[in-house]
C-alpha cells in the first residue's frame, strides 16, 4: 500500500524518547513530517478566507435561505417558524445549523441578521467539504499535487462557491456524504470505519433526503475492492447502523402520531407523497422549453469546466478499479435529472460538484501516471524532463483553461454587495410600517423582519400563506382587503404568477410603491372605498 492511498497515515521515523519534553518534541516533528497534515492546514486556511470573504454581500439572499434560517432559529428557541413543520425535509439539517449558528449570532456578524449568521454556519460545511475532497482523493491513491488540484477546483469553481455560500440543506448533506466515502475507502478496512460510514451516510440523508441517491455509489466504493477478513460483518454493520439511524425520521413521525395521513394533522406520508408524486414537475431535460432544461443549462453556463469536465473525467475514472465508484456516484446523481420529470430544485447540483472535482483530480493523476510510464519507456533516462513535461501539460489543461471565466465570476462574489438593497428595505420597513398592520413579506426577509417587533404571525405574513394556508382566511375574513403592505423582492411577482396566488395577486395589483431600494419595493395596498348605501 502506498502512502498516497492513506490520508493522515504517513509514517515518520521515531527516535527514542528520554522524557516528556522529548516525547512532545518528537510528536511535533512527526506531525510536521506528514505532508497531508501540512496540506490540510493550508487548505483549511485558504478555504476559510475564500468562503468568508464578502460572504453576506453575494450572492443575493434567496427565499429558501430565509426559510431555513427561520427553521434553525425555531429549533434554537422553541418558537414558531413561518409555517408548520410538515416533514417536507428531515429536521437534522436545521438542528446542525442551529448548533453552529450560536457563535456568529452572539458576535452579531455582518449586519446582525440571522440569515447572515446561518451563512457563517454554512461556511463551516463548505470548508469541511473542500478538505474532504482532498482527503477522498488521497484515499483513492491520487498524488498530493493532484489531490490539491481537486480541492482547488472545487473551492474556486463559481458554481460551488456560489451555492456553498448559501443556506441550503444540500451543502450540509454533501459534507456528510464525503465523510461516508472517506470512511468507506479506509485502507485499514476496519469494522468501525464501515459502520461509521453507514452512520455518516444516514446523517446525510437526515440532512437532505435527496442524498440517498448516492447510496449505490457508496456501496460500490465499499465493496469493489479485494476481499478482506470480516467483509460480511462490515456490510451488515454498514447497512444495519445506517438503516437504524435513518429510521429515526419515521420513528419521530410515528411517536407524534404523524406517520400516516389523516384528518387534522400533517404526516410523513403526505409530505413524501407531495415531494415525490404530486408536486408539479420540471419537465423533461430533453425538452428545450422545460424548466429542467433551463436549469441544467444555467449550471453549465455558470461553470462549464467543472460541469462538463467532471463528467468526462468520471468516464476516465472507469479505467482504474480504485476510482470506479466515482462515475457511479456521478451517474446516480444524474439519474433523477435525465430520467425523470419530477421537481428539480436549483441547488440539487451541489451534491455532485465534489465528486466531479474528485474525478478531475483522479483523472489528472491517472493521466500523469500513464504519460510518465510512456515517456520512461521511450526515453528511460528521462527522470526529470519526463515528469516535468507531464506536469506542465496537465497544469495547462486543467488550471489555465478555466481561469478567465472563474476569475470574473469569483471576483463578483468576492467584491460586490448584492444584498445592500435587502438590508435597506428591512430597516425602512422596521422603522416605518406600523406593527399592527398586515404586511406580506418574502421568505427571505420574514424572520429578520419578524425579529424587529412583530409578534403576531398573522400580521407579518409570508406571501404564499395568503392563498395556501386556510388559517389566513379565518384570521382575516375580508381576504386580500385586510392586507395593508407588501414588501416586494425580486421573487414576489414570479411567485404570484407561478403559484397562481389569487388573493396576494389582487392585493399586489391594487398597491402602489411608496419606497424603492433597487430591486426591492415597499408597496402600500390601496383599499377600495366603502360604498354608501342610502
């Protein structure tokens, strides 16, 4: 077994210890002698700076971010989120966000909003994912420079950098998926490694249920190796502990009396039926006019080098047994995209980006190895020129080609404040809208505006609830006439049209702008004059 296959397992010569001080010194020397430790430290520092730099300036806050931030704060404080928890997602992703966000909340990072604190919490997952890309590359035998290349590709890709800055459950699940692969690929093949891989995979699924699509690839990574003693126990432990951990989700619903559909309560059955059966789909990817086609095109448009290059690199990985699971992972992820008409969320691509980066690093290593052998066969004495030429070719191909596109997009994310209008709208609304007047607001702003003095969930109301929550009609029998204000963000008109929100649409149509901040408007609803009946 080569050192390249074992992250954090580089042996160093140990001298005889003559005392506590000598033992400490020797431990430090062993640590510094391990190139993986030094490299991981450098990756952590670089990833932390890049992930945190202008974190809350770009990209723009999205509705899902506001929703997930509100859910995480609800877990922290035990208060209400903007809508009832109805098993649309397993809760563990929000639990992790709540556990990590207390420090940035305490320090009031950025401009003191909870959605910004949640972005800081997400940065921890982004940094961990970047490190794990490197470590998994090392697990499959990639040399250190190419493992660093994979981590760099993932870190600097505009697509992964943009999605990794946002509060999405997919980012949490992806980190745990990589932990599972790193454990499953352990060269020690210890039983506890494989059991832990099953638990890590289960945590990924409990963070975002779509992570389950990579289960077959994880089994391939675990099994497509030479047979080892205790293999049967490893498989049973992996499946049993992973399955028991995932079972916490339906067990929670069962204990709450919400497993099966019934009158007067939400249920896991209804939620899964909506998510996978009745939810409006995104069309076929082969239909040029479908939402699925447009979404996939946008992914490729943001970063064609990682999106397309990762697929081709995955195909190259088929040539070596140690990397064969990588194209399986990419294929498992792609199946719901190319073979389904179901709903496809924009952040779904986040789950495959690390595996595409790993594919690129592994392919670079395989290419280096193949070209190096070919050069040595042609010119046996070429000990320096051969490797140097190969390294130059690979560097030119996978580093220099995408630089111009990446620099432009990454610079935008690192320098522009795209949320300044959001903040100005938030502060103006908090200072000028009476807290007893009914106000509609997008999900992206609901929680942070609610924190500024609104105490009635039916006075500050998420836009969609006017039409989609029957409780609104009970609280406001007059319907849209009861609405006084609408805070209009970039998604409001689109949501009114796409979701066919009739009541919210009527209020919007009978409103006028009283204050504007870029793409954000504060609108006052003009109520119809009462009719005098003589």
